C-alpha cells in the first residue's frame, strides 16, 4: 500500500513494505532511488498495509503525514520527523565545520606506491536535512564501522562516507531499545548528528539528492535487526569451509613458497582451509585492469601455462599448483584491486545498453576460477582512500552520489557472477561496505590490525546487518589471537613478514595451535550460528546490548557473545557476567553467578576470557585438518546442564546455493536437569539437504562436578568415562539418555 501527499513542489510518499516497516520518500514525482533502480532492497509486500487518517499502518507501526511533519507510532513510542528546511544554510555550515567540509584527508594505501591527485567539485548542490524529534534520553546503535572506541552513537556527528582506515563500512542505520530504527536510503555521502547538536534530536544532513528513509519497529534490538536485514538483505551464508582458517601468504610468495607453507600446515597438524595470495600473484603490480595475468616469469613464479589452461570450471590441469592444493584440502583466494565502473553492468541488467566498452567485471575472473581459484580477496584500493569527485560513471552519476553505493554493487557483482558461473556458494571478502554489502560477502576490518578498535567495528557492524566480519589476526599478541579466532571467519595475514605459526616463537606457536584446533572442534556450532544469522540477521559476534539489559554492558566493546552460548572477553583484565545466568569458565571449569565482575585469572597461555552459559548445548566435531563437504556423520555434544535448555542445531550441505530454497535441516536438542537427574533428548532432523544421510551418531560430553551413579541410553545402561569435569558416553543413534547422580 502507498499513500501520497503534496508538499511544496514535491510529494511525500509513504509505502508499506512489511510488518513493522514503512518507507518515507520526499522527492519530485517520478524520482527513482538508485537502491530501487538496481533492485538492492526487498520489494514491498503489496498485500500489506491499511489506510488510516493522513497515513498508513502495518502491524506494529503507523506513519502519518501533515504539514511537513512525518509522525510514526509503534506500540511503545511516538516520534516525529521534520521535513521542513528553514535553516538549511546553518545546518550546512554546522556539518561542514564539524566534518571538515565533508572531505577527509586522503591516506596512502598501505603497500601501494602510487601517488594520486583528487579532483573536487561542489557536490553540495541541493542541500537539505531532516530532524528526528521527541527522543527521550534514548541510546542509539548502528552506523556500521562509525566508531572504534564505543558502541553507543550518542553525542557525536558522523560522516557517512567510505573512508580508508577510518570508516570503511558506514551503514546509515540507527536503532534504539525504545523500539524503533531508521535507515537513511540516500546513496550520497552525507552526515548524521546523533544527539550532539541537540541532546534529544537526530539531525540528518544530505548535500544533495532526496530525503528518503525507512522506519522499522520492534520490541528489541534483535527484532529491529531482523526487520532491517529483511529489508536490505540477510547476512550472506558463506560456504562451510570459509569458517575455517585462511592463511594470507607473503606478497613475494611464489608457487613453491605456497606449497611449502601448505605442506607445513599439514605436517604440523594445524588445521587450515585456504591460502590467499597478495597482489604479487599478478604479472603487473596492482593491476586494476580486466586483462590481468599470472606472474609467470623465467623461474615460473606461478607456472600456469596458457596451453594447459582449461576453458571450463572444474576441469583444472592436475599439474597446476592450485590442483595440488585442492588435493590436500586447501582453497585458494586471489587478491584483487579494483577501480571498475560497475554501473555499466547494472544498467545492462535492467535493460539499458550503455558503455559496451566496459565489460562485466566478473567475466575476466572466470579464467582464474578455471585455474583453481575458489574465491577472491577484494581490495577497494582507490575507492576508499579518497574520491575523485569529478568522476562520472556509466549511469551518468558522479562520485559523491556513487562512492558509497559502488561498494554494494561491487560485492553483488562478485557474488552474483561467482554463483552463476560455478553454482557454488561464494566466499569473497572485502574491507569496504555500505547498506546491503553484508548480504553478498565476508568483510574484514582492512589495514587496521587486530586490536581493540577493530573489535568495536566488528560489533557495531553486527548491529548494522554485517555479520561475517573479521580482522587481521595478530599472532604475536595473545589478546588479538584470542579475539580473532572467535569471529565469524578468521584469517592469519602474513603478507609482509613472518606471521607463520611455525615462526611465531616457542611461546606463541602452541597457543596458536590450541586456538586453531579449538575453532575446528566447534565448527558445527559456528556454522549453525552462521545459518541462524542468514535466517534472522542475528550476527555471529553479538554485542552485549543485543542480548542483555545489564547497564554495565550497554556500551561494552571488550566482551561479546559468540553465538548464543559462548561469552568472549578480550583486551581487558576484567569481564562482567550478565545477570540471570550461571557462567562457567571454559579454561578452569569454575562456575560463577551472573551479575559478577571477574578480574584477572586469565591463564598465561590464553589471550582472554571465555565463558560458557550454563544450559549450553554445543555441537562439536572430531579433529580435522580442514573442513569436508557433505554431511557430518558423527557429532560430539558438549553439554552444560542447568535447568531446562534447548538448542536448535542447523545444518545444510555447506556448499551449494540450495539454502536459498530452504534446503537445510534442524535438530532440536533438549537437556533437562533437576533433582540429581539429567535427561537428554535428541529430536529428528527436520528438513533435508543435498547429501544428508540417516547415519548420524552422537557422543555426549556432559559437564559435571561429580561422577554419576549411572548413565542410561534408551533403556540400556552404558559405560561412561569421567575425567573429573566431563562425563563422556556414546549415544550412537539413540534419541534419549538419562544421567543419575
């Protein structure tokens, strides 16, 4: 349903999209958003919405308009958005003064020698603003990578522009526990003041373009995030292997160095799933073109002979180094730099034949996938260090309008091209971003190391629809190593030196080995959490205010939930345990009551805190050197009894695009503990996916403070082991077990 109102020479258009989602556009009749032009947003449900006086309503949200004022009402609050612009000059001056003229200082891309000059234009041609009023001491979250020292956005003014090393993933979305969220749908770089100029107002400044925003309603931040990702795209579901370890080899590595490192991972029994090559794999340094070649010098740096190259995906020459990697379970990433005009292909996809001289970017990458590359590391390079404001794209738009959006359509081009060509689930990773990029790629925090500031980015991005975020693991600092292994995916970047585990030193090598093997052991849990993120928008790394109400945790960046059951603390010598639960120290097995703040006690060979929520059910795997496709026949359940608890264990084939059609399975696992008896129940696997078998067997490892009197599986008493902390026994394919203490 839509409803239109006149306001001056323009119109205000209200559109019902779904339950709890209404969009507001203030523009000239017939004006088209680039988000709509390129089909980047979920289409409105035409069956939803009812007309009310001066507006429309959907379940949970009503929006009305009168005299330049938009009013939205949820079940909890009423707020107004003022579209009138009586103080445009003053607002423009405020934002230009606060945000340095909307032009950040350019920075040199690390590792890249080229110097650039930047063209400038007067991009503030039609400035306007809108004001959100009626706030009542509300706290706001979101805006992607806006902050490196906080989660709460209040009290600052933010430039919503992709900027190298400062804000590479802006997402102009705000949400509050008062029960609503607002997304600015502008593609122009712009500014937003979150209760800084006036304590209880949000001021959004647009240097050009139309006022266009979407209102979301929900009882909790999790509800709002679900609605937001419904509208802009759920977090991408990566292939299962992507959640293992990626090793980024040295810039100067050749095929022999790559193979030596791969062999060393296997010889050292260090799990690893992929090896990534830096720009040195290309014949031309930092080749931005669509004519790039393998670096194949006299020594054969990467010996991929033209006569042996396949023209078909999956028909790789078995003599290539890439084929040798694949035989031992390694995937290959290739680094790309890009300054391509993606609007040409987007225009062609909607039926406009423009710029035939600009090919689809992904077309030239097919040859490298035929050569054995599984995915690509995408470096935005000069699209983020600064912007050539005078650049005009194939769609006729300038850089101030396209600079942010190009990040999203770059990611979609890579995702779409890869999926269409291979039929497999893409895993490309990127350090830029804007609204919607989380739906197409994994993300990394760029050239910013692996310290605390990147954790703040990771958590805020999770509250902005970008779940698959990691950093450059710092293998020489225990805290950085600890945190990176508990992110959605993880990478060890050794591009310029020796961050190889076997060169990390006598202290750090065994610590790395422990975390690496622990991650692979809990991969079924991690992957189930990733599926949940794709279904609901709830990120793998969950900022504390997403889940808990403890006042001390509302702005906390030194701890987070890793899925629903692990509490991770990093870069701090204390951790606050959320109230209302019992928490078990994973390192020691000691139980603590929620509401406590624990200080110290991190073992010398660990990098931070790790707690398990009592009642947790954690599916784990047998030791592996790399992930394997297909179904997992043997699952080891790590269980922490506490009252009644339940866990939905999600699985799919881990590789194809069939998850888009709902091809997955869910097993409901229960654990009820009372009066010295613990009952375990394993439900049937509901659903199906390619390669799913009926041969699932389980082993249980049940946390306990004492040896039980008996363990019964089905109706049969069975043998068990007790090591002083865990009871271990085989369930096989039985559906229930009872432990009596």
